[in-house]
C-alpha cells in the first residue's frame, strides 16, 4: 500500500525527519511504576518520491503536530529502568502527495496518529 510507512512499496519512497518537544508539569504518579502526563509538539520534514515515472521527483513537505503523551517509567529505584512513552498526536496541516497524470493520490497524512517509544535508562 502506497501510504503505509513501514512498507512504502516499489512505487513510493518515504522519509520522515522530526524533532519533538515535550512539556511536562513535573509531577507523576507512583514509585516503582510511575506515569507523567505531558503535551508534545513535533516538527519536521516529510519527503516522498514517486518511482512510477521515468524522472522521479522528490517532494518535501514541512510537518507539524501536537498532542498528549504519557511518560511511564518502570523500576526507577535501582540501576537501569524501562521508559515508555505512549501518545496521540494531531497534525496541524493535512498533507497529500498526488501525481498529475493520471491524477492519483499516492499518500496522505492521517488526521491523527498514535506514538510509542521505549528504551532502557540509567541515571548518571
């Protein structure tokens, strides 16, 4: 499927470069397992290439979104701990990528999208 980020297919090249900024109130619930609500703003560049034409054209679009995220930490009291971020974001502007002949939409942004990030942390 052309709009699928994980499997863009042979006819569409897709790259996304982004930077996120989280604003958190500084309080959380729990000790061994803690959760902290935050707001997130994301900005970046979405690049697509149509490989179905003889001379592929690269198109860049600015990307921006905002939403809510929850930072969850498990096992913070000893050495290493697990960090998980779960969120939901809404793009500021809907984007689509269309080829002109024939008029066909190759991909578009969703009106919302979930986010998930996880990692292992250690205090210095």
